[in-house]
């Protein structure tokens, strides 16, 4: 994730919504939808969006958000695994 003004706006929106969910789930949904529109790879925003939809009883939207969260988290894990494999290859080549 590249940190630029747009990304920071999305991250701030996500954190604001974490607290807003307790007060007004509808407002949290609006803000979280904005966050994922601005920064579509913000996995935690999809997680919070899923929670907000659950509170509102919108099961299908909650499940869609859960799926988006799971997909993004899997991508992050795959990227981390690739980086670790690259580090191990580099370390191994330096040792020889």
C-alpha cells in the first residue's frame, strides 16, 4: 500500500468509522463505503463494513464485505510469503 493523501484519507475514514459503528451504523456504512471507494485495498475497512452491515441486518452485503476482506487478506499473506521466499533466496546466495 502506497501512503499518499488519498490513502491517508481512506485510513482516517476507516478509523473514524470504527468508533462511529457504536453510535450510528448507517453513518459508519456511508463512511466505510467512501473509504473502500478511495482505497479499494484497505482490508480492515471491509471488515468494519461487514460488521456494520451485520448490525443493520444486511446479511448479503455483510457477506460480500467479508469475502472482499478475506480476498485482500489472502493477497497480503501471499505477498508476504513471496517476500520471505525472496529474502531466504538472497540469504542463501550470500551464504555460499
